C-alpha cells in the first residue's frame, strides 16, 4: 500500500529534520500514521463508519503502537533507530489514563519516526515500516469488523 507519493512539500535534509523536537515529529507522525491506518482499514472492507472507527482506535492506541515499536526496532537503520530512541526518551507529554508510561513513550517514538520520515520525503520507507507493522493485523481486524 502506498500513500503520500507527491504532496508538493518541501523535503528536509536529515540534519534539518533532526532539529525538530521529538514531540514535534510525533505531532506530525501521529497524523501520518493515522491516515495510513484509515486508508488500510477502508481498503480492507466497506463497512459502517462506526466499525471503521472502532478498528482505527485499536490500531492507533498507545498499546498497539508500543507493540509496533517492538516490530520495527530491529528493522531500522542506525539513523532511524536514533530517531526512534529520541522519541521514546522525550519528556513533557502527558500520559493518558488508559496507557502506562512505557507504552506511551514507545508509541511516541513510533510517531516520531513517521514524522521524521515524512519530513525527509522517505515515503517508500514509511510504507515499508507501516506494512511491517500491519503484517499480521488481518486476523485481528476481521474480529473487529464483525
């Protein structure tokens, strides 16, 4: 699945993108990841919006993104891993009631990585990582869709 092929946006160098705080990268990455999830779900099934929303919530929650952290961590370049760890170690975000601190930090790390890759124009890499995260979601998704 490919998304974000040509947005007529300025592509930043890796050095420029690293100047953003991890939380700013996560701010953007949250939107990128959310859009990818919505597209993924819509392409899987035509169903009522309420069911789509329920499925989306399960795939964008801190718990799921924390599990995604575990999946992607060992498949990253040294530079990507540095961005991921910087996002994980970011402080200043208020942790929601439904997530523990460790889960929330790993979720923020994943979002930071997506934001960083988006800013640097690495759309193919975004899609590779997203597909890795969604690799075994189909069976889980079908139970939500019922």
